[in-house]
């Protein structure tokens, strides 16, 4: 329990630190130049639940993970800074990311991007492997009410496992809800 609290605290701090320099700049309010839709224009932080699997042969590397996830928009650009902390009872994967956001309706986006997964305890299995690794992400988000956002995404950690072939991938899928600000 103590490590879970420590991981959650580190996760929250990484999300705050990652975006603290641009929070004051506000949300992007420009329409998407491709679709002409407004999309989700707010920053948010929320809780997730999810699971993972890997490409390791004859191995059960599945992990259930809880997490925190946040988004900070950039002014007048379809780019967001995101942070995720996926944790279990042994370790956490802290994942800062940058994404390209495409508005699909006036209250929903899809996004694709990349980042890096930092494992808090090397060789302990997390939702994104057991070592630090590059990450590719694909997801969607929808603003339900003034302060409620739902979201889901998939993340792929590249070469994310210690002591395996160099091409092993970790896949993690999360869904959650957040408070927008």
C-alpha cells in the first residue's frame, strides 16, 4: 500500500510538473483546420483502469493497472501535452507524451502521439513492460458535460522488457473519466 501511495504521488507530480508552464495560457479555442469542428478544448485530469499484454512467447505478462491521466492543450494548435501514470502494487509506468489531436465532433477528439515510459522500479512488471521505453499512443476523448470528460487509449511500449529479444512490445489499454478545467 505504501508503494501504491508513493507511485500515485509521483504520478500526480509528473503530470503537474509537465504542464505547469502552460496551464496559464488557456485551452485552444480554434476550430480544427482539417474537420472544421471544435473538439475537446479543455485541460483535464482523471482516473483510469486498464490492462496489458505483450508479444513475449509462452509468457503471461498481463497486468491490471489503475492510473491517473491528464491533458494540457496548447493555445491555437491541435497539440496536447499528456501525462499518464499506470500503477499496480509493485511499480508504476510514468508516461509523458505529446499528441496531435483531431476534432471529430464539437465535443470529441481522436489523438495519436508518442512519449517515453519511465518505470519507477526496474525489472518490476508494469502495464508498459519492466524497463524504460519509447511509447506510441492512440486514443479518443469526449466532453460529456461542462466539467466531465471520458477518454480511452492504447499505448504500445517498444522494447519494453528486460532480458528478452529486442523486438518485444508491451500493449496497454485504459479507459477513464476526468474533471476538466
